[in-house]
C-alpha cells in the first residue's frame, strides 16, 4: 500500500550504489571539482529512483552535499572510498528526505474524495443518485485512479 521507502529497499540499493561508485569514482587519479561531484551524486540518486520504480529521493542541496563530503572524506589527497561514498549518500538522503507520500494519498483518495463529492452531490442534486450507490462508486473510482497512478 503506497510507495514509501522502507528497509527492504535499503538492501536493494547497495548494489546500485556500488555500481555508481565504480562508474564515477573508481579512477583514483581523477581530480574532482564540486560540480562534477554533485553531478555524479545526482546521477546516483536518479539510478536509485529508477530501481525503486518512481521518484522517492529528493535531489540534495549543494550545501548538504559539501558538508557530507567534508565530514566523511578523510583522506583529502586520496580518492573517495566506497565506504565514504555510501556514508555520504546516507547523510544526504537522510537530510534531503523522501518524497513518497503513499499513505497520505491513500487517505485522501479513499476517504477525502468520497466525502467531498457526497457533500457536493447533496448540495447540487440530493435525490439524483442514492447515497448507497454513489459513495461506493466514488470510492471505487478513486481506488481505480490510485491504481492507475501506481500509488497502490
């Protein structure tokens, strides 16, 4: 129910993080500037979102990324290690947050929309369709919409 980030997805993200590390950071002789590093992290976040099937993680702020980089990259003259990269990603994801709001969508669609449409129906045409038919029909339509939008 709803697409939110949980512990099960965390295990699946470790290979994605490793693959992105190998793609962007495996060369120990590459000199990084902040724009290239930010781009590589954004590409990694995009890969994690693709793996989860929808947009889950927000793109981090530059200040958050720089702070996490300076906190975790100990060997300033050496290249970034895989463990340091994972810790940096953990910090920026925890700070940036998750955009999945599955439970809010479910409550809005399953309870909110039928209630609002019932009030509107009662004002506009109270006797046009009986409430015993109207409320389940609107609820079913909102569940169908949730399914079509991949929220369920």
